[in-house]
């Protein structure tokens, strides 16, 4: 009975959240977040923060940072987005989604205070707190209530006016920057980097992935302006050597303060190796100011426990079904390299669904270019999200991107899409086939649920 009530309660809170401006409707503002923190007693200052932004790799990097910190016996909170299956995934305590009872209890406690902010905004003719702002406030409140030793906070979008920027990162992490959300962040890497540089704070420490030169310059200038120490992958730290291993890869990493050979990482691809180096440097910066090497055994333990659901995740075998939330061309390109390196498919069936706010033509063109040598069967489908591009419309875009009409199977139903894809991967005498579900995290999340993922 209790579990039924909890599930219903979480769904009720989620319904309240969804009644607000949706996640893709961003309010470029900070004052409502500051006001909410003020009337809640500043939960944003109750714990140190490692703040993570970037275009690709944010969630994987945040999860690796979390795993490394947990190996060092620190109680962690992790705030990330979007979620795969349940909204509670966005707020994790010690690596696990916050329990339903805590999620509902803290929401009930903060709801009256959010109403105060809503009323003040309405009185000024402004929109009330958005979905993302409300969930972010809830995350900070849960971490303060728990309490956690450190919170890993993933930016939702950009940096300067992202709701999460109400917290000051002791360490600011910037993963690879490329063009995405150009309608909101700008259409050059310099403009996007300027937005993301907004999380760099005085008294903090910047750890950045290797970046395009223009983006790196923006980050460097911001760090120098604030007199914040900075370290860049490929200059002060990075992956020295990597080899493919069963279930992932083995890495030798040069950190900020030490060298860490023989690290086993159960994630696939060069991009995840680079994310691992960034995560390690961030933890070195947090624990020892970048001047003290970490215990090698604890680093091994932390990376060994790392997971990243929905990021080249094997959800089924015989045939192998991979899930990957590749949401922009650069993400798709990196994942494709990892698929070819790690899995040895002789043919691959693609299941594709994309959200309307994404650059679908560019994503489809990249999928075609990346998998042309492996793929003849492509399923165009859609998730249940109201933001999903209808399958028929997406199929038209796929034809314009160069896919052959005779290779396409189009269906609005994901269950039919998966059944067709598995059947095509098993057809014929070629036993090296697999399925890749990709394009949007909503599609990946629904596929994960249908295929029995935790």
C-alpha cells in the first residue's frame, strides 16, 4: 500500500511541476531563484558545490565525479537533467535517486514558499517559476535537508542565467563546447562559451575539457578576470593511454597532482575517457586544491563503480541493443566512433526519434555519415513527448538528409519500432547485428523502460 501511495504522490508532484512552463521554455533570469533561496534560508550555501556545464558529456562527467567522491567516503548529492524514466532521478543521494517519501515531503515543505515567489512574479507581470526553476529549488532543498557533504550540480542550459547558477561552485567544470541550443545561447562557440563561463566564480577553480580555440580563450579570459585558478585537458592533465577492454576500457590518466595508470572504466569510447580525465581533475581540485594526488585504489574503486544510463548503454544482448542519448551532431559523432571501436557490429539497425527543439536535419545527416557503412535498416519513430517530431515529418527530413526511402520503416509506436529493429538485426545469416536507439533522451528513456532497464 505504501509503495502505491508513494508512486501516486510522486506523480502528483510531477503533475504540479509539469503545469508550470515546460523545460524547453527557458526564462533568462536569476532574481526569482535568489528570492527563493533567500526565503528558504539559503539552502544553496549549505554545502560545497562542483558545478558542471558544457555541450556534451555533462551527465557522464557528473556521474563519474560523484562516483569518485563516494569512493572517498563523502556523502554526495547529484542534480542532473533531463531524466530517463522518473523525475526523482534528477536528484540523487549517494548515487541513487532520492526516495519517493523525501521527494514528496520536501516538496510539500517548500510549496508555500514557491507560492510566495510565484505571487511576487505575477504581481510584477512576470511568469511564475518554471518547471526547471522549481525542480532546481527542490534539489537544493533536498541536499540541504539530507545533508550532503558535496553536491554535483549539472547546468540545465548555458550558465549565466541557468537556474543552477544560484549556487557558487568551489570547482567549475566545463565539458566540450559545441553548437547546440543556438536559438537560446548564440550561434558561435564564443557566444556559447560566454554563457557557460558564467559558472566560473571568484575563489573557485576551473577545470575544462579540451575546447575549440575560440571557446578556450573565452574561458581563459573569464578565469583570469576573476583570478580563478584554471586547468585545461591536454595542457595540465589528460589521458595518456587507453585500450579497449571487456565491458569498457583501460586508461592511464595524468591528473593535476598525480598519475593514475591501469584505471578500468566500464564506459565506452574515447569521449568517455576524456570525461573521466576531467572528472578526476575536478575531484583532485576539490579534495586537494589540485596539489595532492588521490589514493590510487580509491580512484580505481570510484571509476569501477561508474555508470551512465542511456549513454551507449547495453540494455539487451542477443541481439545487442544499445541506447544512446545523442542529442546533437558532435554527440552522435563521438558515440559512433565508440560503437565501431567497442562492439564489432557487421550491421546495425538504427531507431531514431528527435525532439522539435533540436537540429534534426544536422543530426540525421551526421547519423547517415557515421553509420553509412553499417546500416541499411532505419526505423523512424517518436517518443510520447509532446516535443517529439512526428514520425512522418521526421521521415521526410531523413529523406532530405540522404537516407533511401526503401531502407526506412516509419512508425509512431516505439514498441513496434523496437520489435521491427530486433527482427531486422536477426534477419539473414549475419549474426553480428545490433540495434542502436538514439536521437533524444525521451526516446531512450521510453525504450529503456520497455526493454526492462532499471
